[in-house]
């Protein structure tokens, strides 16, 4: 076995173990407990776990997905996060090799993973994680390009915050509520610091596409169930123009139709938020994370 494969295997094992730790971070950032102090215990029966209950993935298989003491089902989230962390770590090493860029990428991917899961689960995001990601983005820019890099990074951060706040507050015009949570602004700022002023708009545009792929279908399905056919129809119109513009007619006429149907759709979606009794924001951190992932690797 050559050295490269050897290191890759250790990076993957490291990813598995950290993934296991991230599960604890996710669980306790939702419950507000300390990350370090209480030893790992079953969330149901509070029994302290033995060391062999904490082995990533393997323990889940050995215990057949049940608590050793009370037989309560263990969430499939645990092995999934562990495997996801392992895969992300492995891919980062393959892509960036032995460099300090890899270390930064591992840190960013970890932050994004934790925030994405808490956003999907409870629509709760720890803004401190986003702040840490932003600061590390500025440090990275300084290492790569010196003070010139810091300038780009800080400008990117400001742009990210401004654009996201503008989008979020546009909700007030129509629905008297923010279109997105405050955490999304923190994350957009962090991404601005990571990717710099010249890339942040592309990253945010990319997140829009990601949200169309991941979030909007679920959102539309709920709308359809509630009897709001118009928003669904508008979405189909918008998607139709997008495909046409991309595939055949890349001209201004199609672009205008695309933008108009997009504005109309956004208006309809935001207006719909006003009608609902339980106003909830779209979870947007997953889309931002997907865009960041795309820009890091592709
Ligand atoms: Zn238990």
C-alpha cells in the first residue's frame, strides 16, 4: 500500500470519528447542553454508554439500531452523518491533497454539515458556527493573498450579508415577515468571506438553483395540498422558461420572460406566507451549503 492510500484511509477514519462528534454537537446545540461535559448517554433512558457503543457506524450495526439498555430505536441520522463526514473528508483529501487548503475545507464542510442538519431538523442554526466559518475564511484569504486577499474576503462578506438581508427583508413588502431566517444572513456572510467579492454573487445564485432542486418541490407539494394551485402553476411556467432559455433561445426576450415569471413566482410565494397560520421560513441553509459544496469541489 502506498503512502497516499494509507493517509487517505486515515483521513476517512478521522472523518468517521469527527462525524460521531458532530452528531453530539447537533444534538446538544438543539437541546442547549454543553458539548464537552456530559458523557455520551442514551437520549431516551439517559443511561451512560459503554465505549463500544460509540464506535462510528459499527456500533449502530452491532446494536442493530437499538439502545443497548432500553432498546429504544437509535436514529438513522447517526450513521448517516458519520458516513457523510467520512465521504466529504475523503473527497477533500483526494481533491486538495496534503495542503493547508485541505484543513480549511474540512473545517468549512464540517460547519456547513452541522448547520444544514440543525436547519432541516429544527429550523435552528447556531450563528456562532457561521461566524467561525467567516473568520476562518478571512484567515484563509490572508494566507493565500495577504492583505489584498483580506480586502476581497471582507468585501465578499459585506456583499453576502447585504444581498441576503435584502432578499429576506423583501418579505416585509408583501407578507409583513422576513422571507428567510436571520441565520441565512450569517451563513451568506461567511460564504462571502470564504469565496470573496468576485464569487459571492455566483455562489448565492447557485444556492437559488439548489433551493429550486431540493427545497421548492417539498414547499410546492405542501402548497398543492393546501389548495394553492396558482403558485404551483407559476413554478411550472418559471421552470419552463428557464429550460427554454438554457437550451435553445439565449436571447433577451427569453431572459425578460424568465425574470418576469421569476418575480411573479416570488411574489406569489411570499404572499402565500402571509396567508398561512403557521408562518415558517424556507430552510435555506441546505441550499447555501449545496452551493458552497459545488464551488469548493467544482
Ligand atoms: Zn436507552
